[in-house]
């Protein structure tokens, strides 16, 4: 089988390596973003070294639906195109350019949580179980037949980083057998049950501003959901944007006479902020949005900004 891979993130790198290792597949090319467009993905990965190791040409482009992309695809004549880690919607011409179809990866238990930003949404919704899904791409939104799916538990203290890592491990474990089945025309294609379909919408930087009037558990969940490899949850502190990278809810019985969003105490490992339910968040890792770390001695007595 001849394949093209389209992607620019860690899941793309895993797919590249799996395709390169499989004797049943010939990796005709890898399409990825040029370095100057790396900001499109907060988890962008440079695939050049892996492409060289695989002996496959690396083609950089900004628009997968462009004439230039279509010309490259036509010259390679792939059986399948793997679209794994690419944010653009596949147009009709692109979808028709592979002889047998397009294969995608989604870090959610399809048909649940189709759409965007599903790793943060999984944590924000307090989902107890997730799954990594490989599927045939059709005209819908993550709605094509399932080729492989691996379920796992989501920990109560899961972060974006730990959940991301779980999905990458599942993809690496699941993809080789799916590649074998597809190459041998033995893939088990399971239609998605539309009765259980839900959708996740795009998240923007302003959606990650911390609302200190919320309960400590909810504010802490936002911090866990928006952290690395994503830009992070943030607040304003003395006129400066501060990204909160790690925090945990704590009791604050001694600070009943304090304002919501107020930094009430400095500790050796961080500082305490009072939340709307009277509990607090112990912030143990933080940074300036643009200038790097802010020392703990610089923040005592200031007030974190509430959501506008």
C-alpha cells in the first residue's frame, strides 16, 4: 500500500514512524507545515529528522486543499492518505485524491466528543473514560467508520499533558495492527452510532482566563485542562498576564476575611489564592506569559484578576 501522511504534531510523528516500520506500506511523502507557520499548533513537531530516517520526502505547505498540494498527491498516487495532526478541513477534491480513502485519528471515544479541543474538553467535562480512535474520514465531522479504538480511564487529577501522553501511547500501540488490517483488506469498519454523538467546539485563549469566583475545584480543573502542550490558563496580576501551570485546591478556614481572587499567603512552594467557594488554590508553578518566571516574593499582597 502506498500512503501520504499529512500532519505537524506528535501524533503525526508516531504515525510516520509506524508507517515507516510497516513492510506493508510505502510512505510516498509527508506533508507538513513550514517552520514559519509552526504557531498554528501549540504542540507543533518538526518532522524533518523522522522523514529523513524513513527515506520519505518532506513537503511543506500551508493549505492542504491547494492546487500545489493536489499536484503533489496526483504524482504520488496514494492508496490512502493519513490525516493525523492537521487542523484544516479536507475539501472534496482532496478527499477524492486517494484511491481508497483517508484515515484520521481523534483523541476521543467517537462518536462522543467529535470536533475541536477534545483533550481540554475531556478534562473540563470531568469525563471518567476516554478513548483513542482511528477512523475513515468522510464528509462529516469525525463521523466516518471506526477502524480501531482503545478505551482507558481518565484520572481525577488528569492534566492536558498526562492525557495527551496517554493518547499518544494508545496511538502507537493501536496503529500497527490497523495498518496490517487495512493493507490486507481485513479492516473491521464499525459505523458510528449517531444516537451517542456529541460535539466539542473550538477553544480560544480568552476561554482559558481563570474566574476566581468559581469554586476551587472548577478553577483547578481549568488549569489542568489548558496546560502544556497548550498555552495555559491565565490571570492578570498587577497589570501583567500570568500563566498558572500547576495548582491544587486546599482549605482556607483561616482566611474567611479575604476577597475572592486575593493572594492570601506566600509559601515556600507557591502562593494561595482565595476562590469563590471559600476554598483556595495553592499555585505551585507559574510564569509570566512573555517574560518567563515571576518570583514568589513579588506577588504577596497583590490580587489576581477575576474573569471579566
